[in-house]
């Protein structure tokens, strides 16, 4: 079946409109071009041999063979009678894992000329695709043809005529955070994840992309039920209370999501059960018996290879999860299972592209897990309702509750109205931001579920590391969990957001300390960016608050090494910052901005504008130099602010307002030197306010 899908992909991309035949057919030149691009498809090697074998025939027989393959896959045999499996007729009776035929062998040596013979596809493609997609042929009769050409003569439609079939508009950028578990309120790790995803969403909007950004809360499972019980609340009341805290965190820290999903919503329940049924109908779910280790704290099944031993407080040897360090317990129960072991090759092919999991450290980690097979035992995806009552019921079997992680992962489908039109417009996710503690769930289980359902896995998993507090792991038992709201009372919401995105490095754990935050905020926001703007608009230098438009000849007027160095920074900064954003290294974005601002302050000090301001009445060149110093300094502030806009949007938006930068001139293209987006007839003047750009932070001893 996958072989046929691969051929379908080729056919769809190769179709063009044939004016001679009034139908859609393949075009040889276009087909050859498409073929060259398909060789980079990660599934090419896997299906090359199968496609080549299918093509050892004539054109009509070629398509007949494809149809026979699909029929065989659909019915399980070649005589057209549908096979009845034990699992389908009576799911509970299937205690053993039913067999599945192995996937087609990989042939890495297959050549393009052996794999796709264009003469077999010529003039056949649309007929075949029409049959596959159950749609009418695209044929115009004489009267329809006449009407069609009359329409083409209309001026309003001329711009459409140049588009060929198969030239698609770029898809919107779908960005997600993991949905946050409501067994406790938000901490700075949650905030960092949300702020990182929000910054990437804002950056993509600055590039001119349409963006859809989702976040939300995961509200099922025994940990939630137990937390509700401890607080003397029903699970529903408790979830409502904690979910509200996460929504407030987003609002307080300027996380502008397009959708906030809760897994207790009826809409989500319907999508989860629909997805389960889809997997079951395809034969990927069976009823079996689980005997093994289970981590209650992680709500995860743990294999022997994922265990380690340690001593508890009493000196007794206990088994814990090697990943989380939490205690595991032995468990035996009947579960529905997902055939995860069947998807080892598919996961390898997905990971063949090194950009699908970033940073590379976590990509290699996943590859090792998959190669070793440590995480690829068939996965229990349900629990008896007697042991896990707070969750979604398995379709047609109310004695089982759907495993909380399958339930939670499907939120990404619910958020885009799967399987409706909105879903096809947005899928697959472009960037899914996750923490390293959930890499296995998002890097193995999630893509396997999607591939099993016939859906594309995510384009990129962006996996970040954790936060320590004063170089210690953050935990409730140590009492060092940092609440975002409490930290914001000291450092402001904008300051805390800036620090988290500026300090964190995705591939290593970051460290949180009050002294470090104070130093970074005071040095960079107050003393560097804020000080540059204050200097340029100070009453002694710029008494009328004028914002001179930067000019190309400013460098000639100043004629100094410092001015040359600054302009070189301004010309290079957008490219350097764009590369850092695209690599998800926001700390490098800030580094490049700070280097530019240091150069701007250095230029300002070199030319001593406070002295030039005193000479303007007696020295004609003094006024020109003064204007050049101010315009270059404020141009550095403008460009730097635009590049920082996704990272600390509220604070920077206020600064851009003060610098009279119109909202229409806050796109990435405006980051270029001299591309201010202002009209020459505009009158500029900074509205002086009593408040500083960023007030220096003082810590109480």
C-alpha cells in the first residue's frame, strides 16, 4: 500500500493540463523534474525495489498491478473476500499478538531509471488518480470549453492563468507546545517552553508566514485524580482550577496562542476515539496481556532495559526509571496494545533526515534507542478502568481507559479540527517544542501512531533541556520550584521572559539564579539597549527629541573606525540573527544584537555628541555630525529592537512606539540597514516619558 502511495505522490506532482485533450495528464518534462526531487524522499530507498518490480510490464498492466496490490492490502487476500480476524470480531479474545507480514526490503542501490519509467505513466495518470480519489474526470465538452475560454478573457482572472496545476501556496506554519500536565501549577520550565514556541511563532509572522500556534493542558490520568483528591476537589473542579493558572501564565507573559486546548473537552474526546478506531481498523491495535514495570509518577510503562537500581532512605534496593529516577512497580493486567515493534524501519526512515529532531544530540539519542530496540516493544495503550478511572473510555469497550499519553498526543490533531479541511491545510506540524523528558513519547510513540494512521509525522521536533536552580535539580521535595508569577514580581514579566530565552541553550541544562538574572537584565536591557536610546534622546544632546532619518552618507560625515565598525554590524546583523532563529538558537540571536549595541555605544562615546551639541551655533559641520551620531545610534536601536521583538514583544513594542516605528514597518525585511519603512513626509519625534525603557533591578539581601 505504501508503494502505491509513493507512486500516487509522483503522479500528483507530475500532472499538467493538456489543451489538446482537455484532460489532466502527466508531462514528461515535468515528470522528470519531479522525479529528481523525489530521490531525496526518505522513503525512496524503501520502496524503490517494489516500484521497479511493478513496472516490468506494459502501461495498462502496470496500473492493474497497482490496483491488485491495493485490493490485496485492503482485503487481506486476492480473491476479493474480506478477511475476518479474531481481533475484529471479538477484540477481547485476542490474547496473543497476531502476526503481520514484514515490510518491503530496502534497496539502497536502486537507480532512478530502474524505479520510475515515464512511458508507463504517460497519459495514464489522471485516469488512475480519478479512480483512486473517486472523482469526475476533468473533461470539458464543447459548450463548457467555450464558456471557459470566455471566462479567461476577463481581466480579473488574468493573474490566475499563469499558475500551473500542482503549484501550491505554502502551508501555514503550525507550531505547538506540549500540553502541560495539571497535577501541579506552572513553573519556569513550563514558561520557557511556551515562550520559546511563542518566539518562534512571532519570528515566522515577521517573515510574512501565516502561523497557527497552540498550547493547552493535559487533564487525565491517576496523578491528576490523586492531586484533586488531596485538594478535596473533584477531578473536574481541580482541572478547571489548574488549567486556568496555565492560561493566566500565557496571558501574563505575552504568549499569544491561537488555540488553548483542554483534553477534558468533548471535541477532544471525539477525535481521540476516532483516531483509536482508525488505528484499530487498520489492524494496529490488539488485546494482550502486560506483565512488567510501571512508573506511577511518570504514568509510563518501563522496559527492563530502562531500569536501574538504587537505595532508598532506609538502605533498601529499589528499582527506578533510568530516565526520570522515579520508582517503578511490577504490574500484570490485560491491555490493548499498539504494534510499535512493526514501525522500527519507518521510524528509521523518518529520522533519515537529520533536521526532524533538533538539536542533533537528541536526534542521535532517538536513533540509538530505535537501533537498540529498547523502546520498541509493543506498547500498552489502555488500562483497566478499575485502575485508571479518570480518562477517556476505549471505543466499544468501557472496561478500559485510553492510555493518558495516547490521549494527550492526539491533542495536536484536535487543535486543527482533524480530519476536516483545517487539518489538511495545517498538517503536519512545522515545529513541535518539547522538553527532553518527553522525547520518547514525541520521538517514538507519536510518529509511529501517525504513520500507522497514514498521516505525516511532524517536520521538526525541537527538544530543549531542563532548568536547574542554583545548579540543583528543580523539585518539590527540595522546595526550589520557581513560580513564574513570583519571579516576575522581582524581575518583571518582560525581564523574566527575556532571561529565560536569552540564557537557555537547547542542548544543555540552563541554570536559574537571582543574581544571574539581575546581572543580565541590568547589563543588557538597562545599560546597553536602554542606555543607547536614552543617550540619543537626552536633553543635552537632542533637546527637541528629533529622530533623524538615517542616511547612507552618515558614515562619510563621521569618517571614523567606530562608525565603519557599527555599519558593518548593522549590515550583517539581520543575516546572522536569521540564521540563529532558523537554528533555534535564541541565545545567539541576543549575542549578535548585543555585539551591535556595544558597537553603537562605542561609536556614540567616540564622537562625543554632548560636545557637538555645544558647537552647533558656531560650527556648521557640528550639526551634521550630531545628526549622524543620533541617526546611527537610533538606527542601531531600531534594528536591534526588531530582531528582539519575538523574544520580548511587549517591552520592545513599547520602545518601537517611542521611536515612531509604524506597525507596518515591523517585519523582518525592515531589519535591513536604512529600511525604516517610514515615509519621507513623516514627522518624527520621540514622546518623552518619565518611565525608563527598563528599570535597573535591585535585589533585597
